[in-house]
C-alpha cells in the first residue's frame, strides 16, 4: 500500500506544474503570433527541391525573423538569419511585421497568399 501512495503523491505534486507549463499566459503574444505565421508558411509555401533539413531551417528562420521584427531581439537568429536581418531596411522590417500579422490571421492558403500583396 505504501508504494502506491508515492506515485500518487508525485503525480499530485507534478500536476500543477504541468498545468502551469501549458498555460497560454506563459507564452508571449509575439511568440504565438509568429508560431501561427510560421505554421501558415509551412502549410502554404512550396518546399520543392529542398531537403527536409533545409525546409525546417527555412521555417525556423521565418519564425526568428518574425520575432525580431516585433521585438527587436535577434539572439534567436542563426548567423544567416542575423545577416538577413542586419541587411533589412526599417521599411522592410515594417513590411515583415505586417506580413507576419496577416499570415498569423490567415486560415487558408489563398488568404495567406493575399498577405503578400
């Protein structure tokens, strides 16, 4: 009987931690927006001719550039993404924010494609 109580006690202690970790308030709004924009990018853009690794790096680059566009933070960017960021004018960065916001709100690929116009 004693052995059964310990796992229950452990579960009782860990359950609030799991709930707190999954709580939406724990993730920044910008992170959520950029995750939605990156998901639409992944769903709607062609990755023909790319390896799986190249495709994943492209999605990660888009997500990182999105975060940088909204927060100015560039720590999350890999060297190639940071080089792109540093070459962007303020107008391009503003356009990236607008496109990311639009892409995050898109529910279909035609709506996503309309974000580039």
